[in-house]
C-alpha cells in the first residue's frame, strides 16, 4: 500500500470519529454512549455513521442525565466493557462529577486492583464558538487534581485519533477534552489504520532558544502564530504542546526550560488555580538555577466565561500571547 493511499486528510472532529470507528472495529468490547450519539451522530457529528455501522447495542442513545451516563459506563467497565461516554459539552459534566471522582477514579484502589475502570469520557471543551452559558468552560484543572484520572487535550487531528485510541485501550479512566474551536479549523494527514499516541508525553511543536511556551488544545495554534510573528522581531520561541495534562510530561517541560531560561504558559482557563501555576511550580522545583526571568501566565480571566460580545477579549489571542512572551523575554 502506498503512503498516499494509507492516509486521509481529516479535521480534528473527523479524526475523533475515525478513532472511535477504528477502536470499535478492533475491539467488540468498545461501545459509545451519550445524548444523541446514535441516529443523530452527536451534536458535533463526532459519532456520525457509527450507529448504522455497529447498531444500537454499541452506539447507545441515553437520557439527558450525565450522572446516569457516567455511572452506567462505570458499571459496564467494571465488568469488562470499554465504554466511551460522550458528554455534550464539558460544562455539562458537573452532574457527572461525583461519579467521575468518587467512583471512576477510585475503583482500582477501592477494590485493591480487583476491578479497573477503562472508560474514556469525551467532551467538547473550550470557548470561541459563540455558544451560550455552560458551553465554553475550560475546567481541566478540576480533573488533573484527582488521582486515578488521566486528562488528555489534543491539538491536531493526528494526535486526536492516536490519543483517543490510547485512551480507549488504557485500563484506567481518561477524561478526553476536545477543543471544539478547532474541530473544523484545519485538516491534517492522518493514517487510515488504527495507531496510538502515548499518553503522558508532550510534543515540541516549534524548536526555539530564547523562551519556552507551554500550552495545549486550541491555544497551540494561536501560540504558534504568535511565535512566528515574534520570529520576525528576532525572538526564537519554543512551543511545547503538553497534550496530556495528567500525567504531565514534566521531563519535557524542564528540559525545554533549561535550554531557554525563560517561559510563558498559555491556557484558556481562569488564571487562579489554573495549570499554569502547577507548571511554574514544577519549574521552580526542578530548574530554578536556570531561570532568567519570572514566568508569565497568559490565561483567561477570573470571571464567568462571557457571552458573545466579550468572548474574544476573554480568550488569549495572538496579540496578547505575543505581549506575554515579550514580557518574559525582555525582563
């Protein structure tokens, strides 16, 4: 088979759908469940066509009840299935939060290893699509704080398919947050065959020597744009896409910072309690003697996510990212 015929040009949401299809075809214990995931193909069409291919027993339309969706998936997982529940938006996950942190994350330790909980909880996440209230939150820090959970945020179609496959095959629960701002923003060559991208590994998207910028999800593209503009001014920016937030690839973070001595962190979530603080603490603990300047945080604000008119002011945009990076460089 030629390399050309072995790949396809996909958007991120198409890569998610392709990843689901591949894992369902590979393993009959994998099933998809959630609100409107069946005949309707999901609110963003991430499950389109799966119902027709695999039937109602493996593509299960559920009531509008997030706690019930996650709780049912936990029971299925404990007895050998690999359910992939979709929650329509990350802001709708809160009714299922108790099930996620009190049961899914603890099942292995509670049962002393007798049971595992191989579920992958998918949810579109993040802002930028002019959605109503509760549709645009970035609360990934909630889930990284819970031992027993893995937390994944892809930024490219290639990674979305590979990380999703790795999450589904993992023996423990994974919260898989899909940045809907870039669901259809661009296409990328993606292998047709199933493959995995290892959980817990970051990717250096752009090599640089002057400053390290750590980010994930939809902010990766904006940060890369800022880096290219800064390159015209002679600033060489290294961009590190964390991809997996728990477990976090601290080795790559520290190695990048030791090379540059300066850093910024970009995320959509509010500043207070956001993962930028955890990343900065890691740098302080592991690479303090390499530090040349304070690490800047380029984040959302400590307010409820705003509606339409103010959304672009809330999200880190290329200009604000450039300013934050420049602050670290010029200190």
